[in-house]
C-alpha cells in the first residue's frame, strides 16, 4: 500500500468518525436531555394536589385538629414524609381564615393567619435553585360540635399552601 | 476528487446535520412546552366542589346540633297530647357561606376565581315518622385566568330517617318494643354506622350515634345502654328492641293500656342530626 492510499484510508476513517460524532451530537440536541424535566412542572403540581387531596379525603385533618391543633405542623411533616418520594422536598404552610373588620367602612373581610408550617428544607435557597417546582393550594372547611353550650361553635376554613421541588439526593 | 473537496463535503454534511438537529430541537421544545405546560384548573375545581359540599355538610351538622337544643318545647307539647312534627326552613347560613367564599377568593387570587351562590335552603322536618335534615345550595364557579366559565356545583346534603314500624308485645310485667327504621343520606345512600357502641352518642371518637326515649306520663325516659339492642339488616335498615316497664296508666276496663311516644335521635358520621317520632299503642 502506498502513502497516498494510506492517507485516503485515514481520511475515510476520520470522516466516518466526524459523521458519527455529528449524529451523536444531533441526537443529543434533538432528544430532550431528560423527558422528566420537560414534564416535571405539571407532574409536580399534580403530585402536590394529589397529596393535599389525599390528606383532606381521609379526614386526617379532622383527627389532628380535634386532638391538638398545635401539633398540626409535626403531624403534617410526618404524613408528607410518608406520602412523598425521598428526592422531593416540601414546604407546607397552613393558614386559618379569620374574619376581620375592614375600616373605615366597617366591612367584614377575611385574613389568612399563619397557623403552622411543615418543611424538610434546611437551606431556604433549595426551592429557588431547583429546576422543577410545583405548587398547590387547598382549602379545608372544619367544624366541631360542642356538647357544652357554654363553648362557642367552631367553623373555619384552613388554607394549605404546599410547594414541592425535586432535588438530587 | 482531491482531499480538499472531500473535507468540504464532510464539513457541509456536518453543518447541515447540526443545523437540522438544532431546528428540530427548537421545534420540539416549543411543542413540548405547549403539550406539557400544566394548568391546574381541574384540581382547583375539584377542591372547590369538594370543599363547598364539605362546608355545607358542616353547616348542616352545626345547625341541626343547635336546633336540637330547641326541641324541648316540642317534646313538652307531645306530652300534653298535642304532638305535631315541625318543618322549618331557613336561609340564615349565608354568613358562613359568605365567609367561605371570601376565603376561597383569597386563596386562588392567581386563578381569577369568581364565585356566586344561589337557591340556599336549610330545612328541618323533625318529629315525624319520616324526618329529615336538608341543606341545598348551588355554587357557580369561573376561573377567568384559565378561561373556564360556568361550572356549577350542586350541593345537596341530607339525612333521612323513616320509622317503618313499631310493635309492642306484653312480656310479664314489661312491654317489649321493637322499632324498625331506615336511615339514608342524600340520593338514597344507606347509613350503616349505627351500633350499640354509639348509643346515646357516648362514643367520642365518632360523630355517628343514636338515642331513643319514650314517655311515661309526664317524663321522658331514656333506656340505659344495656337495656337496648340494635340490629342492622343492610340497606340502612335497623331494628331497635327494648323493654318498657308497664306504668300505672290504666284503661276503663281496669286493664293496663299503653299509648306512648318514642323519640329517635339519629346522627350520622358527618354529624348531621335528625329526630323522628313514633307512636306505640298497646290496649
């Protein structure tokens, strides 16, 4: 084999490598790097709503509120730890809707007072840095019958704000 | 063909592939965004619908609980012999519904939520053989940010108690009473949560419960838990049995006669209460 033929061979191999490389790069560009990333926002929102609906459906809230409302945050943290995958961080804030009088027209309105929160986020920037975040809001109306006529009846609505984010762990 | 030309072809091919793939990737990003960008309108509507019905249920539970405190005068009338059932309608739960609507409006500010409710009705029909507690309202929901208009949630919450039969049989110095009744919630769904354990509303862990009283001359007597039995026979049907000691009330013939009323309280697991009345006679 002479030198010219050898050069042609090397040239052909190089060309093949370049073409293969081009296809590889184009495949990388044409396919989403991780299909989950594209769909993640919607999925996380669905997960957040599903979790809140599940908590509300199973009367878990009633049980917690009846027992001890101060434990609301801890109880929810325990429930969310069970319901959410390990690579999802959460931040749940529970508000109680309180009736207020709005001055100067003396009109009744509603103000959301923070009642409790539950989170497993240590660094506040975790959610900001996360590429996938989902948020959900759920309302839950609660009441309790009081056998004692001296006690005022309870009827109020809780508003639950849940933010979840997927993190690498 | 010389080497230079071959490199130009390869370079052209490479650039062509890369440009094409870039165009495809931009196109895919655009279409996938349109396809997967999720709007949680369905979840918001589901939550509003469920919480609306939950709020109505809670309102009815509280209303019947309070209304029960006011039926003592009706029970006295029964003892005087002028027993009548009473049906009352009210719409005075607007305040609670208004509070609930304001809370939701604040909670879903971004969704452009608009709420309006109509045809509010809260009705008690108590102290009849067929007694009921009902609340009804319609809620119209618009989510303007999602382009969703005209969703109507119909909230009908109801508890019906129907006394089917009362029988009284003499047994020694007592009268055996058997009362059969059935309990249904809205749309005919049977209630199966009554048991001996929740007689007299003693079980604090559940809202469901029941109680029964009968009159003896001018007093209402509630049998002790160990004196009453309840059996459930599917479809929301129950039978209660208990014994009543024969009193001093005697007929003209000198034989003891019985003519007394039975008042039945039924509360379901949602806390909704109904009070029904039956008359037992034994000559």
